[in-house]
C-alpha cells in the first residue's frame, strides 16, 4: 500500500470530476480510511503496546490524551496540509478515544470547508 497526501488525491479527482464532488468524495474516503487505521491500531496495536509498556503506564498515557487540549491539538494537526495523517490515526487508535470521537474530529478537520481553508 502506498501512502499519499490527501492534497494529491483531491487534485487528481478534481481534474476528472469537478472540485465540489471530488472534495466531498475525497473527504469521505479519507475519513473511512482513517477510521480503518484507527480500528486496526485499536484491535492489533493496543494489546501489543500494553504488553510492552504495562497497563499502568498505558493508563497514564490515556488520561493525558483524553483531555480536551489533546483533542484540540489533534484536530489542529489534521488541518496542516501535506503531513501524513496515518501516524495520527494509529496513535489515536492506541488511546482510549472512542471511534465516534475520532471520526467526528478527523472528518470535520478534513471536510471540504476546512480543506479549502488550509
């Protein structure tokens, strides 16, 4: 699998089917892909991470990532263009953030109005 920046795929789709449609389809596709990465990290990575660093240390990391400040920072990083977001999806999947919170947060950050601003 080849990771590519959303900006590249959106541009390619916009040249073939129009900007509005392409941005919407791209946002939906990227959000679904991000949700899969989140789920994969949750199912496969979290038990493995717990074995390596221990339950207590993982609980401490969970508490720090659960704050509104951390979620705001994650949202802002999703807004930065050109950065590969897969690592953020995996990291969020390792935390105790719910998949619903993650999909809303990443979906809003990648929605067409936000993507035009960045």
